[in-house]
C-alpha cells in the first residue's frame, strides 16, 4: 500500500510518480508527505479521494522542492483545499498545476490568484469546477503568473462577465492555449475577446458548447488580433 511505498529507501532517484486512479485518501497523503522522494519533479494524484484534508497535508510538508508538475484533478477538493495550496510557499518550481473536476469556487481561485508562490507556472487547468465570473475577474487581475502559456477554464459558469474580464487583462499576453469550452459564453463575451489586443500569441482557442451566435462569430472572423 501507500505506507509501504513511502517507507522504502530504494528509490532515491525517483523523478516521476503516477498514483492516479487509486484510493489514497487522507492517510495515504500523510504517508507520502513524510517520504524521501526529494528529487520528484512530477506527481500525479488525480482521482484519489484526497479531499481538502489530503491537499492540506500536501501543502504543509516541504518535501518536494523539485516538483514542477502537480495533478490534483477529481479529488473532491473545495475552496479550502486550494486556499491551503495557495498559502504554501513549498512549490517554487511548479510549472504545471491541474485541479480539474473538483468543487473549487470563486473564493478558492481568488486565493490562488493572490498567491505570489507560483511564479513559474506555465500551465493551469481549473476546468470543471464552480468558478463563475467573479472568480475569473480575480484571476484576470492577477500579475503573479507572468509565464502562463496554457489556461483551461472549461466547464465553469464564467459567462460573459468572466470572459470580458480576461479580455481586458494585460497579464495573460503570453497565453498560447485557451480553453473556454462550456463556459456559457454568448456573443458579447466573444466580441470582447475578439476586440482584445492581449491575445496575439494565442495558437489554440476552444469555444465549443457555448451560446455563441452569428454576431460573435463575425467579431472573431474579422478580428485583426487573431490573424497571425
């Protein structure tokens, strides 16, 4: 089990650990938190029933200084879990953070947006949570992610309010990939996006399963900022 894996010392050079699709839970996280995998750069904990308590354990123990990739998708985490992570200064080298399919809402993503502890983040997946326009406004106003190149905010009720906030933000000009699938965007939201000069580096844009009509499509098709 998880306790056996972390008790051994024959993996001193372990760089990548995939524990997804298990039932580790809080007790397993306590065991992992006192492990000796100091060189670990990639940790996949997706689908493990960690809950907020498991994530809080992870955020407390500075045992993964080399970690660059952390996957916490589908773990029953709410705002409390992401707030604990956002308040933790133990992941200074993290470049990829994924908490797809949890229960994180506006206050949780606002805490992350206000955190100065993820300066190297390149990829952020916040899809399939409960983040609305207010949460996206907080994220869009954050200057703490200067290297962010990929943002997945799909399956969140952002609505036009959230997309408009992103469109006027000067802090996401390095984005090359943006996923806004199933975010309740209508024509006004896409018109704001199409009129923004901050997305000249964008190479991939997902807008499927929204409420976009002819006016939004016309704005995107005639935008001079998406012609590269």
